């Protein structure tokens, strides 16, 4: 759902001259032929267009593409695509599905880069590949993973789509052409044709189907990989075993073949696949090792897989980190006694922080006590803690807060000088120095503080120090990882322990739960991360950021069909939050968008209906929910209008887009999860009505557009780039509803 990397559109300005790096000059604002709109130049794909397969033979990784290009002496063609951008949509939905165009791409070794996910999972429960419905042949994980490396090597620091770059491997990776600013599709396809015609290198014709299937097992070519996997799925036990033996003999450990065995039902083949995986030394096998370790298996096989991680870790920082993670999660923290903290927090009440007036009154009294007894160390420390409380209050202006943190640090250090050491002093200095920007000193003090549990374990200060300690360990791990250095497993143990205490602490927050979850997930500790998330949601039922992680986890583990099922089950629980309808509504919209990406429009419509119904129930519970609910209902109506447009039902499409504008005009320029806005769809409808000469409908849509705030009709920032300018920020997300307030 998230647009993880900033892209700018490229289809609306001017084409680069092949083999040249300098841009041309922007044409006049017409640019397009007289009387032709963007929507007419790049028609949006229809429902029938999307049903056609995309069979361009994309290679799965750039490393595979390099190997195949060297073998065949073909040039590599890098294609870049962006969801929601008008020309990219045209390429993906129409041109990439046109047999004549596909033949142009087959003359190259093509790879596709797109940072958008179109299906929630890359593999099903049986280990079979789930190919991307937008691009075919590759998984979403593959076209996402390939992008950063291509950006570093070939994009000249600019993320622009659509874009086509041809690379001549036989000439030290020289660029044949790099076309991105183009007013029409002919510019692209002429370059594709001319690039092949003008090459003076004769490609090597390879008939892969003539080889025995076992001989194709360790080939990097996507054609061979697909054939081997298909033979495995359709083969009997002996066929499957022969393919695994060939994989073991070749040493390449083709992970998608091994995955089919590891997630299959044949225990003999599972064992053989795990043995082959354990003997490998490729970084490409790391993810499959982690997936395999989640399943029950004999201890010796588990140890062999962990040993493989350690062996790969000799050359891979990631594998080395993961091996350390497995050790760190098994240990108990020597710094944070989780059992003692849990006992101390057992009677903790979840009261809100003290009011501002209470903080100020307490500070005034302690200031008077300190002034009356300036050499009283305890009075100084009491004063320092009260200053910290007021300085940390959101109502304190930042310019005053810094002075107060300096005062608190000085007072705490004076108390230490007069003989008060231990938890309270270390904690006060840690919080003060952290807010003064001296993080190293703050982290050292926090580490010293947590070694002894305070008598006031339920205080704000204790929560702050635990959070600082966890952050210090996280940063130490991150620093070691960046330097590709080993780090002690007890650092992870400490992070886990500190966040576990904060999860019970009366002043713990949902943001800390997320930090813990994200950290564990980044380290591939998925089982432990899932437990953290479940416990967090049990406490913070209305946390938007926790529900965001929950949706992602459900999609990853159970696919799009599981998303609405899980939220439906949550709604049936007796202690369900009254705001859960809003989260269930949003989950239905997310499900609908994935069904649209998978080209299941009927199922998508049903999910949109359920989402609208959930938001309707949320409004019925409390009228104050209406503004937020209307925003998402408006986007759902616009999405249904887009589906009607794609199937050619112009009247329904028009009625739905008008209903969307009426429901929440301010949402008209907000993108949904497919990066499409209600205004985008309205403009497509207007272009169609011009073409089909439906003057009555044209008048209706134009009237509705004229009623909107003109600012909502402007292209988004990423769509306003001119040649020579730096890429602008990404299109904003659809947005998330604010976390409902408790009433």
C-alpha cells in the first residue's frame, strides 16, 4: 500500500535522444497534438484489457539477467513503471499485453522495476509462486527488490516512470539509450526497434526446451526456472527427487524449486531439500532458510540450517546478523530483570499523566525546598525530576524546554556530587542529556540506571529510561550492521527485555510496541514479533499504527482473503472496541484494492460494499465519526466508479463519481491504494465523453468538476516536473483515519 520510493512521472514532457544523457527542452504547454488531452493520448486500460496476460519474459533478478545476457549476447532492457501515473497505466494495461509489442521486448533480456506491491504474497501455502497480476512472470517481491540496485547503477539519481534503458553487456554495460520524457508511445517503441537493428552483435540462439529437464535445474534463465518448477509440480515422486538431486549436484540451490519441496507434504523430499539448502552458501537462500526454520523438524536439521546461516555470514552481514538473532532471542537479559519488573508493575494503574497545573505546583514546592536547603542532595534531585517533568510536557515551549533540561542536568549532577548515586541520578541525567542532544552520554546513563530497578517502577521516568535503554541497544545493533561488524547477542536480549517491560508499563505507548515489532520483524524474528503485536493490540485496541501492522501481517500470512475474515472475527468478540468498525472498513478497502490488482473486479466491488457498510455502522455509533468515515466512503465510491469505467458502464461510472464528490468534495484529490484519485477518474470519464460525443454526460461531469476547489484539480506535486528540475516528492498516500479518541 505504501509508496516506498519517490517517483515522478515522465510521460508528459519530452523524449531523451537515444544514447544521450542531456534532456531536450520542454515543449509548449500544448506538447500534445492540438485538441488531444493526456487521457486521450494514453487511454486507460479497460477491464477487458487487464484480462489479457502480460507474457513479457522478465528475468527474476538483475544477476540472472546479466548471466542470461552473457550467454545469449543480447542487450538488457530495464523497464520502470509507476502505479497511478497515466502513461505507466497505459503501458502496463495495454501495451505490455499486446503480442506485437511483446515481440519487441523479446529481442532483449528484459527486467521490470516497480516499487508497488500488487499481490500481498509472493508464494502460496504450498510454496508455489504467485506472479504479479500487473506484470506477469515475476513476483511482486522480485520487481520491488530489483529497483534499488538498478537505481544505484543506472538511474542517475532520478526515479522517473515510465522509463526504458537498454544496456549493452558486450560493451562494458554501455547504455544504448535511456528514454523517459516522451509525449507518445511511438518514441519508446521506435527506440526498441532501432536499438536492435543498429546492433552489430549477433545474438546466440538457444533452444532451452531441447535440454533434459535435469540439465535446466541450475540455469539462471527465467524460462528454465519456470519449466523446472512446472515439472516438479506436475511430476511424480521420482521426477521430483531427480530434480532435487540435480539441484544438490549443481550447488546453485535454486530456491524456488527447494521451496516447493520444503512446503510440500512428502517428508523424504522435504528432508532432501533442507539438506541441499543447508549445504548451500548463496545469499539468495537466506529467506528460505528462515522460512524453513519456522516449521517443525529434527534438531539436527535445524542446527544444520542455523549453521548454514553462520557459514553464509562469513561473507554476508545479513546472514551473520540473523545467526546472532537466533542466539539472542533464547537468552535472558542480565541488564533488565523482566520478572522483577513484571512483579513491580503487577498493580500498575493506567492513569493519564499528571495535569499541567499539578506538575507546576509540584515544581514550585520542590524549588522552594531546594532553595531552603541548597546542600540537601535529595532536595536537589527532587527538584531536577520536577523540572524534567515540566520540560517534557508538550505544552512547554521548546525554547524554554532546553534551558530547563540544562537546569535539570546541573541539579542532578550536583546531587550526585553530594553523594546521591544510583537509579534516580542516572535516570535524571539520561533524560536531560538525551533531550540536549548528547545521546551517547544519555545511553550510557540509561544503561547504568536499568541495572537496578527503582522503587517507583510505575513512574514516567522509569518508562523513559527503559525506552532510552532499548533505543541505545537498537542503535548499537544498527551501527554494527552498517559497519558489517559482529555484535553480541545479549544486545538483542536487552532490547527484547526492555520493550517487554514497557508493554506492561502504565506509561508505555503503542509507538513503543510498534518500535519493538518493527525491530524484531526487521531481524526476521517473525514469531516473536507476532506475539508482541498481539499483546499490543490487546492493550491498545484503537491504535491506528498497530492495526496498520496487523493488516500487513494478515496479508503476508493469510493473503487477501484472510484480511476481512480476521476483522470479521474480531468484530464478533464480546470486548470488541466500538471503533473496530472503522478499522474493519479500512481493511475491506485494502482487500478491495488487492482484488482490483489481481483483476477480480466483482470481488473488489463486494469488498467495497462491505467497507462502506462498516463505515456506515461507525457513523451510526457516533455522529462525530462522520467526517472521517465520509472521506473513505468517497474514495470507495470513486473506486467503484473506476471499475464501472473499465467495464464500459459510463452511466454508472458517472453516477458513482458524482456521489463521491457529493459525499466528501475535499477527498477528490486524495489517492487511493492504487495511487488513483476521484479527480483522475472524473477526467478519464470526461475524455471518453468527448470521444463518444456524449454531450449530456460531458456537461454533468464538467459541472461537477467546476464546483470543486480549483486546488483539487491541479496535478499532484510529482506530476508537475519540468525537464531539468529535480524530482518532486511522491504522491501523498490515501491517508489513514486519525485514531479515535476514547469517550
